[in-house]
C-alpha cells in the first residue's frame, strides 16, 4: 500500500510542471475570449525577456504610449492565445478545464486536448486535484479521471474538486455536504451554505471529524481502488502528453455555403461557421482560415488560434511553427497561438533541425523555434543602418530599419541611442531624451551613450535658459526695467549654470556609429570595433576549421561522415562578411582620427 501511495505522489508531483506555475488565465479585452499568459520572468521567451527590460516597470521612464512603444504593443505574453469562452484560473496537475462552444474539456500547457470538450458548462472551472476533476453532464455533477472516465458517478446538483484534506464539497436537495475519495457521503447534505459546513465554529464539527477520519483512511489504504484508477489514468494521460503532436487526426470536411466556407467534424458537428472566404486544412489538425482578405489559423476543434489578420499564413509542419506575414514582415507562432517572435523578418527559409535562415534588410542569420536570432543578423542590420545614416539616406528609411531592429531585439541599446540622436536632430527633444535614457540604462558602461546623454542634457538646459531669458526680456520691456532683467538673466545663465551655458549643436552629438567629435570617443569606438572583429574572427575561424575537418573526413569516409551543408557555408560566409564590415568601419574611424590629429 505504501508503494501505491508513493507512486501516486510521484505522478501527481510530475504533473505540477514549470508551466503550471508560470501561466495564469486572462481575458482579452478586445475579443472577450480567455487564454493564458506568462506571469513569471524565468518562464518567458527570450524576446519577451528583452521587451520587458525596456518596459515601464524595469526602466521607469514613463507609462502609457511610451510603454507601448518600447514593448511594441505586446504587453502580455500569451502562452495560449485567447480562444475560449471560459477557462480555469490556472493549471492544476498539468491540466486546465476550458469551455469551447459551450462544452468543457481539459487541455495541457501546450493547448492540446487531453480530454475533448464533451461536458456541460460549469460555474467554476478548475484543473485536477488528487487525480480527479468535478464535471457536469446531463445536469448532474460527478468526478472523472484523466482519461475522462467517471470514477464517482454524476448524481450531485453541484460539486467542487477535492481538497488536500481528501474531501470534496457536494450538493443535494439544495444543501451542502462532503464526500471522500471513494465517493462516500461523510458529511450529510444538510448545510444551506458551504461556509457553515467548513468554517463556522460548532456547526463545522461534522466536517472537522470527517477530515480527521479521511486522513486516517488514506493512511490505512482504504482509498486504494480509487488511487489505483487515478494513477493508471494519470500515467496514460502523461503518455499522451509526452507523445507530442496535436493528438489524433480529426477528419474535417470543408463545405461551401452560399459562397462562404464552413468546416464540419466527422460526426457532423459544425466546428467553423460559414463566415470564411476560404478554409485550407493543414497537418496537425490545423486549418488556415481566410476572412476579408486576411489569413489566420484555426483547428479541427474550432478554436481560433490566430485571428485572420495576416496577409499570408503558412505552416512549417517539420518544426510545428506558424509563419505569419503582415505587410512584408514575418513573425513566428507556436501551434498554441504563442508568439515567439513578432513580425520583424523580411524573409525566412524552411526550418531544418529546429533552425531556419532568416533575413533582415538582406542580411542573413539563423532563427530557432524559440525565436532566438543568431549569427549576428541583428548587428549586421544595425551596421547597415549606421552606414545609411552616415550617407544621408532619407530619415524615414533609416529610422524604419532601426525600428525593425528593435522589434527583433528590443533591448539593443545602440539602436535606441541612434534613434534618440536622430529625434533630437529633428527637434523631437522629449522623445530623443527618453531614447537616450533607455540606451544608457540598458548599457550604463557604454561611454559613447553616456557622452551622448550628457550632451543632450546640456543642450536641454540651454534651451531652458533661452526660454527663461526670452520671458524675462519681454517682462523687462513691459515694466521698463530692461537693464535689471538683463543682469538677472546673465547671472542665471553664467552663474547658476556653472560657466558659459554654451550649447553644442545637434550635429556635434556623436552618432550611434561612434562618430562623436572628441578623440576619446573615436578611439573608444576603434577599440570597440577591433574587439568585435577579433571576437568574430575567432568564431568564424573556428567554424571554418570545424567544417574543413568535416569535409576532410568526408573525403576519406563519405559513408560515415557528412560534409558541410549549404547552410554551414552560408553561416561562415556571413561571418566573413561581418568581419569585412567591421574592418571597413575601423578603417573609416582611423581615417577620421588621423584627420583630427588623434593618431
């Protein structure tokens, strides 16, 4: 009996996954539907970790539109997108009850139905407790295991999940009572309120006694039959969850009804109403849906995983990734509706072994199924934006690329720095100052950013004195004391400001490329790019040596060792291209330094 109890506790503990702790239910204000969001930093995807670094709560630079600007409008990390009429507040033992089309089923943390929707709607949805869940069918409540089979028959007017004390509240003839794990009524249904049974002194004596007896019976093995059923069901549910995929394939028939498409399950039930221009079945029970010229994703249960708002939607079944294109920018979603990368890529190839070649402004790198961008794709795009800026490209083109970079990597400090300088040059001082503050807080040790912020503050103070001076001079004319006012102004300017109040023009502020006017800034940038070049040379050299070794081995034993792939060579070539870019930048900076007499 002790062995059975131990097995039960091990399986129950295994169901309390990390995702259980991280996810919490939330209602979408726009659609009115429910999903689950990530509430813990440690459980966030890389993109959201970066976005949260520049959000209001971390940097404290202001809320409202500023907060939305820095997180690009993605305030919540939807682990499961809003697609249900009602849901349990959180997952319990790895599962959560959800209501879809008026029926209740149970999903895992990847949004896969472990128990399909077949039960009636209930007042309070929950997960599982002690391997059992209260459900409603034909107007009566009972308790099911994780296979969806009834362990305690549905005979009650109302029921709640079992508590840790091994008792569950039930209701019969309008009165509350309690049952144990064997379904035996151990507290008579005679209480008009549940609190009177469980909490009110004196009246809760039967409940307290039943709780003590339940603990003794549990230790004595009197619930062995129930535990055996729930333990086996939990193990089978685990096997289904760990098996991957989206469950058994459901046959879907797409019909044309008065020029609009609908979808029906094999049993004849309608899963998607005739409101769509097109419905295209895909693998893994997914359906591509078109509405008003836009595309989204639904599934064979009728869940709208991604609303129809994208220009193009494709499904990479090898990686189980949804690729969404809007306005020529591509983002990535999981089949649960979870966004792993917002629309920031200009192109993407098919995934191979969990990675795909991605493109930002014709620069290439790799992206994985977690949305992590590698192979310096963001830095390469950043260097291109810097060169565009230096060559006096149209401002909107430069800022567009910088913003695309920040959408891909929200905490890229130098991109914030450069946008801030461009804003100040365009006399959008408040926006520019905020950007520089963000950049400085992201990289407080970056001397170039610190110098730019310091200079911007000086310029701001000068603009303030100019406003004060103008106001005082006008007042002097009005009251006829121009000389006194002028003296006051000069005292404020040169006395309080600590010397001169001189202003450096916007053009003298160092650009994000390291083009500050001082020798210290130029030499600092030369050193920084030389370090980057050395690091990239080491990385690319190592990759090239590794591939050369593979190819040599392949020539010796082609049946045993694979040679380099096209993707391997593209990665190396991308690294070499970045090295050339770094070297060219160093050469430009050195020419500038020699011209200024710094070298």
